[in-house]
C-alpha cells in the first residue's frame, strides 16, 4: 500500500512537471504570436505611410510644375507649392492644438 502511494506521488510529480513545461512552452509561443502580430501591424503602418508620402511628393512636384506653367516660372511654381504645403501644415497643427 505504501508503495502504491509512493508511485502515485511520483506520477503526480511527473504530471505536474510535464504540465508546467507545456504551459511554459504555450505561453512562450503565445508571446511570440502576439509580438509578431504587433510587429507586422507596425510594418504595414509604416509601409502605407511611406507610400502615401511618396504619392504626396509626386503630387506636389506635379503641382509645382503646373503652378510654374501658370506663372511662367518654375521656381515660382515650386515656391507656390511649398507655400501651400507649409500653410496647410501650420493650419492643421493649430487646429489640432486648439482641439486638445
């Protein structure tokens, strides 16, 4: 009877140890999964933001050439385009600060 009790205690210890090891492995895997999801989300965000900035750059250059044709001077067209972008930026910053 004492031997059976000792075997049962040994089995319980082995099962407990196996449970702890599998739980630890599960939580490591879960942490890796969460880290990869957040990393891919950040990479997607930065990639989309980068693409939008490139699009804005090309649209700004095209607009500068259009203004340059209208004013018969490409430097004035680029100045006008940069002035418009700057005024838009300042306006949006001021509105953002006013809402806070």
